[in-house]
C-alpha cells in the first residue's frame, strides 16, 4: 500500500489479508503522522510537544467512544473497535516520539533498547493482536525483531541523525571503542570506527535472528511478510558490513535488485512453512 514515505521494510503489502489492510494502514498513518511531528521540519520543541499532545487527546477521545473527525482518527478508531486493539501500544509510541524531542543521547544500550521498546515494538505487538496471535512467546520474538529493525535504522542513519543533533550510538560504546562524537561530525572512518560499527551490526543481527522462530508459528501470510522483513534487515546489515561501517558515504538503501533477493529469502522459509502445515 502506498504510504507516502520511503521505507526500507514492507509496510502493508498484498500478503496481508484484505480484511486487515485498512487496520494496518490506519496504524501506520497514526505512527508516521506523530513521528513526523517529532522529527520533520524546523518547529520548536514546544510546538512539537503540543502537536503530539493532540494525538494523545485523540487516543483519549477514541477510548471514550468519540474519536475526532479528522483523519487518521476515524479509521484508527474503527480498527481499534473492530479488532479489539489495546491502546497501550499507541501511547507507548507517543511516549517515544516525545522522547525524540527531548533526548538526543543514550548513555547505555539498555537505555537505547528501552526507547526501542516504545518506538518500535508496539507496531509488532499490534500486528500480533490483529492476527489474534499475541501470546507471550510471540510477543517476545516480535519485540526482538522490532528492536533490531530500529537499531538497523539507527546505524544506517547515523549521519542523518547527527544533522538533527542526535546520536543513537550508546555513549558507553563510543567510549569503549575510543570514538569521540567529533568523529561523527567529521565523517571519519578509521579502525576504531570500523570495530564499533561491526560490533553494533553484529548485535543487531543476533537480535534479529533471535526473533526468527516467530516465522514458524504465524499464519503463512504473516510468516512470509515477516520473512521479508528479516531478509531486508539482514540485507541492510550486509551493506553496512560491506562498506566497513562507512555509512557516511555509503548509506544502505534497498533497491530493486535487493528487493528481489529479499523476496527469494522470504519465500524459501515460507515454502517450508507450507509443507510443514
């Protein structure tokens, strides 16, 4: 489905059952609209926070059964009502977007993954609720995949985030590998930087793989979609590794040939899934 933004990972493809596509698109538009308030343009922090507050009030109105008339709220309210979606994941997203406005550094990997818990994991959780597959084990696997994808986006966008005054590389990792922030500003790639990015890439890859069991328990359509997401994540990490961490001059981006490879890697596990079923 067209969503109006470039994405390295699928948003709502024809693999999704038709009955779920409106809900997925409503969730995406809510999340993307709020994220753009926190991220895009040159508005002041107070204006951004005020904009996000309107999203929070809209959730309150939806919970009260009186959603605002402006899009995407009617569509979102319909999806929440039809599929009995919890509101907590939406509120977690808004919490993360507010943090984007006020927080520009993360002291530890634990602090960064706490942000990911609210910025990325809610989307996977909502999808599992749509599929009526939100078991504790499935939620844990989904969280691993979503956190990994968020980390991958951070690593490919280091230069872009620096331009916004943000550094998502944990401060203790920078210190451990002897990389000062000035090196990001200068786009300087040396052995220390290569070791740092190799470490972060490997950590994201391991986390991504730890969620792969989810592809073996989901309905085949969602399993195929997730297989594509996993393959896309690995493809981005492959590009970072091939560039030896030089995301300044070689920012990874999936192109037509990459998507063909992603599709192939997604189809192979899905074929085994169907045979087993």
